[in-house]
C-alpha cells in the first residue's frame, strides 16, 4: 500500500495549461476517482503519475520518494487503459504472465502468481484460451490480471470500463471494487461518469479546466459541494441554485428569497450576492411555501418522480414519491429543508462558511 502525493503539479501544452493541481494526496490503500467533464485534465494527471507525461513543474511523491524524474517502468505502478492491448494470438495465461516474463521472474513464481490472479478474477477456466475470441468483459479481466500479477505499488485506471455496455459496466464496477477490497492496493481511477464514481470511490476528486475543485468522500461531495459546478455535476437531477435578495437577521439565519423569508442554517459570511443551493430531494412541495411556482413537467422514474417547477427565480426540480399527483400547470408552494440548505457566493460560486 502506497501513498501518492502531488505537489503544485502543472502541465502546459504550448500556451495551454491542461493541469494546475496545487495539492492532492491519494491515501494508502484508497480507491480515488478523478471525475470531471471531457478535457478537464484527468488523463493528463494520471499519465503524469504513471510517468508517461512529464510535468511542466511540480513534484510527484510515492511513499515520500520524489519520482518526478523517474521513467514509467521505474515507478512500479500498473496502468490499465480503456483500450486494453492484449496479444490476441497468445493464451490468457501467457498474456497475464507477460510482464513477469519480461522481468525474468522465476517460472514457478510466475505460475503461482498467474493462478492466484486468475482465481481472484474468476477466469481459471479460460486460462488456456486465446484472448482473440473472448468477450469484452473477459478481455477486461485478463487486462486486470496482467496488472495484478506485477503486485505494483499502485494501480492507475483510465476509463477501463469505457467500451463495455451499460449492464456489464455495472457488474464490472462491482467486481473492480471487490477486487480492490481484496488487494487493498492504492488505486487512481479516471472517469467522467458520476454514478460510476459514486459507486466505487473511497474519495472523489472533481476537476474542471485543469483545476481540482473538490476532493472528499462521495458523501461529502454530494451533500456539501464546494462549488456551484460540483453541485451541478454531481447528482441527477443536479442541485437547484436560486439567487437570494439578501441575508437577513443578525446571525444570518434567514435569507430573503423573492421577497419572502426562508430559514437557513447560520451563515457567517458577508457576501453581497448569494445563491441558495438545495438538492431536489430536499425541496418540499405543498399548498404553501415561501416560493410559488407552476408545474411544467413530471419526469417519472419508476421508484420516484421529479417535478419540474417554473418559479420567478427560474426552474426548480423537486423529487417526490412515485404516487404523488400534480398535473402540469398546477400551482405549488415550495419550501426547503432548513438543515439541507447551502449558501454560495454568487460571484466566486464557492460554498460560504
Ligand atoms: P477525456 O475524458 O476526454 O479524456 P480528460 O479530462 O482526460 O478528457 P485530458 O486528456 O487530460 O482530459 O486533456 C486535458 C486537455 O489537455 C484537453 O484540452 C486536451 O485537448 C489537452 N491535451 C492533452 N494532451 C495534449 C497534447 N499532447 N497536446 C496538446 N494538448 C493536449
């Protein structure tokens, strides 16, 4: 189990800065997911950790040792790509054994490690088949087997499930997580799929435009998004953000929302312009409420539904039970679960203390 620390890691391609990471620590044995939209710098960050891309400035420490100048093969890290390159004419056994043969590991040791990896991945019965004819899932398992046998200090995975269809992705997510629990190896996993990240991660790092916006457990990221972007990017449907007229009361435990007072948890900040952030499941619909609106759509999702409500402050989404009936056009009152209300600076879009 190894700890990976990134210090002031920057990567520029010409004039364009792809990554500006001030500080990031992957704890020993943790499963950390780098999450963010396409082009935000996830892959570049991972490639720098792997030693496949040289940072423009900054340091990468593995277990306290500065590895920034070391080549990829000197870092003792396994990289699993989306497009796993297996040798189709070789058997599964030989594909998995390949990195060990390259390192001239004794035969008996290779056989033992390949068997152990195959047991863990439940592919013992296909060890003597050629990889060319295997299903996507089995090929993915073989690729993982090839990473596991090396017993590396850490695993880096770049959208390894990207090519699989939805059902299979879900199954492989579970298997990967179980595998991680069995190996307890430090893992950095890249995806742009928030549900994959929420399901698998110990820690999620949300990136945008090369910058880390927030790093925390899935619970922290979901319930306390550090910025408006994170609140929008995590959660489906996203968090609601409403512009308030101002903070009121001496201790700031109320805001004025379209002329009506709304209780909020105490807010110490003195921002001029404030946004109220609330998840759809914490919006309460009723006949009364400080904010009035009109139902414009109902997204029925089987176990629950989401009402889309037009208000004077814009669209608000509210989650409701599957049996709740509100016809399109119905007037509704909206209130908010006080302890769940978050306040953001409307200019910096950061969570207020
Ligand atoms: P995706 O999910 O689409 O792979 P990502 O978050 O992994 O995106 P990166 O691949 O790290 O993003 O790319 C970050 C930015 O850096 C992008 O704008 C990309 O175009 C740019 N970039 C990456 N590699 C290079 C390169 N070799 N030369 C120039 N620009 C690059």
